[in-house]
C-alpha cells in the first residue's frame, strides 16, 4: 500500500502458505546438465564429433543454448571445440582416470576426518535433505538429477573446511570423472544401494568419528574406478589403493 508520503510499502508475512523455491534451472543450465550426464555416463561417446544443430534438434531447442552449454563443458575439460565442425568429446584413458582418483584420495578423505563433529545441526539437516535427493534420483533412475545432487552434496560438505579452493578443485575433479557403469547400476537397482553411503557418511560426521568418515570416503571414491565406472565391484587392489 502507499503511505501518506506516497511511498510504496510491502507487508511481509513469513507464514504465508508458499513452499520454498527449489533449484531452478535456466535452459542453458538444463542443457548443460543433460549433456554433462550423457558424457559422464558414456551416452555421448569419447572421441566422437557432435554438432550443435544436431544436439539442439534432439533437445527440441535452438542451437544457441547447446553452443553455450558446450562452451561451459569445454572449460570443464569434457569437450573440445573443433572449429567450424562442432564439439568432440574428450577421451579419458584408464591411467588418467586413475590419476584423478589418486588426487581425490589425497584431498577428500583427510578433510572428512577434519570436519567430523564440526558440522552444526542445521548443516546436518540440510545435508540430509541433499542426501535424500541423491537416493531418490538413484531410485528413479534419473542420472542427471543423481549426478547434480551428488555434486552439490559433496561441494556443500567440503565447504565446512572453509577452503574455497579445495571445494572448486574437488568439484572439478569429480565432474571430469567418467562413470560408464552408472546406467547399468541404475537399471539393476544397485545405484540406490550405493547412494545410501551419503547417509552413512553423514552419520559418521555427525557422531564425530573422523577415522571412520575418512575410510568411508576412501571407499566412496574407490567406486569411481570400480562400481560406478564399470558396473562391477572393485577388485581388492583397487579397494586398498592409497
């Protein structure tokens, strides 16, 4: 309403029956998430050249958001631009995937021990909701939502280190990891079982059990080179890697 001075004021009622807004994606973000998932899960093949118009036709959108999405994925190292031709999915050798896992093992498990017992109750509540989203996406076979929720969960958890560079680096390494076994695991319902590890990790962090949280994170990352990568369980030597 207007006051006597003609200034518009707004009445605020925090009890209005309106649900909080969830994460809203722009068209560009939606296309990026879908393409990222297709690359990580292997639907778009390594070394293959794709044109923006062809991908746009598959999405039922113009080529512009596809080109914008591909530029974002270029910065993530998932695709490379081929001038006047399109975008090629970058190849990732087994050795390169091993190296990504080795770096993640150096970074993430130790800080799980460091933050164990330090996350406030409100933070645990938020993280549990995010872990629920991961499990639900796995049960529904929604790989795009699964990967996005998994990325957001681990980034939020790492923020409790207070080290923004660590958050950015670990998130980048996670995004570059290929997980060609995800579709197989999803179809066999094993992905939902694996997704429960996020709740197990939160239980350990909430209870302050640093050593157990570190070991669970080691196992969780190990899936990237075993269970999630191929759809098969890790070999013993993969589980014991430093």
